[in-house]
């Protein structure tokens, strides 16, 4: 689901379209638990055996979660999560009365859902009445017969969906936002880039013309641009190598279709396929590269905004870093929780970029020494590449460990090797990308060489 570590959560609310997808009908947004109570009260009978009711409610919860998790409608350009049409989804009747026993069962079960095998996504628990309509999935009336035979809810679900199903219990409830992280282009980095890289690599197995991205690094590099462009060409999008909203959701839609996530015979998602490259949330107690980058930005901002204290760039999210984050959040009108989620991280990056754009005259002479705010990678070109090559060439003249390069504005293999040499000398990950920490290391070495 969006805005999570790609493992499902229960949404606080769900938006229902009161009709078929293309009908001119209203949307209503209701608490997820109330939605399930409405669907259950509309589709099944309160007089049924309790184990039949439980099996049906679990199937209803899981079906709805699958729609939200896959962004089934939003990836097609709609502004809702699910419809009220049984031809497509589940039966929802606005403002209907809720049966009391069903209400109690939903309060108990709304945060449980069905998975299958080693898959992590909510399984596509297709179902139908089994009386007026038959389908390959669960028969709602058939659950009554099975319950009367003494089967419990889990056994009933196994009967219809296989013995390898599992129940995920007590899933967390969270606010869900759309997965689209904003425009992604060469030099950007983060989990949104990693998602696109993973999904394009899987899509390329079915569309071999799309070149595979050698490494899922979460950094939008040259191979990622090439893969995005070819995807765009195949699916009639502007082949600009930039992931805007249309490209993002087309990638999601094709990926979900290939993995058959919204089908009974889903290939599904395993945990290894959705492991994060970057943390979604940074908080006190975290350590590592992500924390260092956050600290770099905050420390830079502190030089231009007295309300934000300076912070050591040590990769340790301790009390001092938390205090600086809270000060930043206070200054920029964010919730002051000391936790860096999507909103805070986005504001940190924006604040950094805004400072670069509005540097006072006395700083303009030194502006080329400031990190431009995006990763510089293999295949990049332009003035910023030429600047970094100029610094590397100067370093190479006094440090034999760094290979000599020409400042031609094209980030090729020799420039990458020079970057890796600096990273090795500074104890940084030798990935050949120039991010804020590597940029800082190059500038420091350049200054030391003069």
C-alpha cells in the first residue's frame, strides 16, 4: 500500500464510487471499518452460522485491501479506491442500517486479512453469492453449508482458496496516501526510484525490449533513464525518461497485471521483492547513510536559518538530531514529532533547494561549491558534471590514488573511477555516484589540494 514499507496496512478510510467505474456518480469517503460493516450487512445474512459470517467478512476485508494495495482504480486515473457495483467489486449501500452481530464481528476482524503461500499482499479473495451467480472463488451461500458441517472460518477459506493460505492478524491501521512520490528524473534518489527500478526489471522479463537496470540502488541513473524511455515508447507515453504521474501509474498497472496481483492465480509479491533500499521514516535510534544525508541537509540549512540549529553529520539519529528535526518542523509549520516521514523529508529538500536559488550576492562566487541537490551519476552531462570533474582533476594532480580525468562535462567510466577513489579515501560506499556526502568529500579534498 502507498506510504508504507510496501507491506500492507489497514487504511483509516476508503473512497467508494457509488456506481460502476465510468458512471457519473458521487464518491464517498468512509472509515474502512464502517465500509466493511456496510458491505457485510449488504451481502450476507446475520442469521448465518458465525463461522460462515467470519469467513465472508475476512474475504470481504481482503478483497477491499487488494483493491487499495494495488491502487487498482487510481492507477487507471480514477479518484476512488473501489466501486459499489457487484459487477466489479462489493455491494455498498450508503447510509444503510448495520446488523449488530455483524458489526461486532467486523470490529474484531477488520484488521485481519488473507495471504497466500509466501506472498505478502492481500490475496485476491474473489467471491460471489453462489446462488444467483457462480464464480471460481468463494461461494457465500456455500460457506453456510460448510459451517453447518463443522468447519471453522479458516477451514472454509482453505476450501475455496487452497491449503496454503495464511491469515495476517492485527495489521496496523494507517493513513493511506497515493503512492506517486512526485516527478522522478535523473539524479533523484529514494524509495520511489527503487520501486520503479524493481518494477521495470520485472516488466522487462515480459517485454525484453526494455533494458534491465543492472543494480536497484534507488538512484535514478543512466540505465534507469534508458529503461524508463523504452517503457514509455512501448506504452505510448512521451519518451522523455522522466517518471511523471502518468508513467508512474502505468508502470504500477503493467507490473500488477504481469504479477496478476488482482487475480486468483496471482504470482504475487514476496518480501524480498519489496524490501526497501531507503527507509520510509527516519527516527531516533536510526543510523546509517540515510541519516547522514538528512544531517547534511539540515546542517546546511542551519547556516542560513538561525531557527534551525547546526547538527553533526555522523549518521547517528540521536537526541541532538531529533532536536534539530523538531526545530526544523516548528520553523516550517510541520507536526513537531521529531520523525522524518514523507512530509518532513520533502520539506527539507525543498528548503535546501530554495536556499540555493536565493543565495545572497556574497555567496554567488562560491555557489559552485554547494551540492546541487540531486545525485550525479554515470551518463549525466552538463555544467555540474564539468564542475565536479574540474575538482577531481585538481585532486588527481596531488593525490596519486585518484585517476586523472578531463573536464569534458560527460560523466563516463573514468569519472566514475575517480569518484570511487575519493569515496574509498573517505570511507564512503564506493558506488560511483556523487550524492551529498561524496560531493562534500570531493570539495574538502579539492580545498585541501590548494
